[in-house]
């Protein structure tokens, strides 16, 4: 965007947010909580100062599940479509921005992987897998 803001949204468009470009620490998290809430091998999160994050639309559509035993974890999602969304840390200092919901390139790139020791036993590094720009050709009876 030309205003220096990076926008993000949920799948149905009910919720929109913005952060400044090139803001925050970008990391992959392999902890079991992130895997369970995201349904994936890891979460991709930008950790942004809370005062640099703003809801543009639909903040009242964001639902949160706060895990009672976790001081640094929350699961926020759109009430309509269920898309995972950014959430604020309990101390209010940081916004954890779910990179998969970004509509624009944030400029930042992942710096590290955390909780690597908790990764799923079935996880295979992407360079070890064949890659296709679209669906792969059908093989056999599938």
C-alpha cells in the first residue's frame, strides 16, 4: 500500500486490520497449541508493538479463546468464517499477527523457528518435498 500500511483480513471480509510495513519480529511457532489452533505444522506470526496495530473493521466480530494455563497464548478468530486472526498479549504490549491473514506483503521475512522441539513427528521440511504451482497431475486412481 502507498500509505506504508500492510492490511490483513479474514476469509469472509468481515474483519480487517492494519500494521506498518516492516514492523515486528516474524517467526514460525511449532508448539502444540499453535499447531492445534491453526490445524497446520506451525503458525507464522509477526510480533508487533500493540500501539502499531489497529483494527479497521469488524473488531466486534473477533472472538477469543484464552487458554487458562498459557501466559503467552490466545486463539482469536472471526465469528463468521472462523479465520484465525491477530490477538493481543495479556500484558497489552504486543499484537500477535497471524501472517496467513495478511493481504499485502509485510516486507519482513521469518527470522527464526521457535518450539522446534515440539514440532509434529510427521513434519517434513518443504525443500524435501516436490513443489507445484497448482494442483499436481493426477496419478493412478485418485
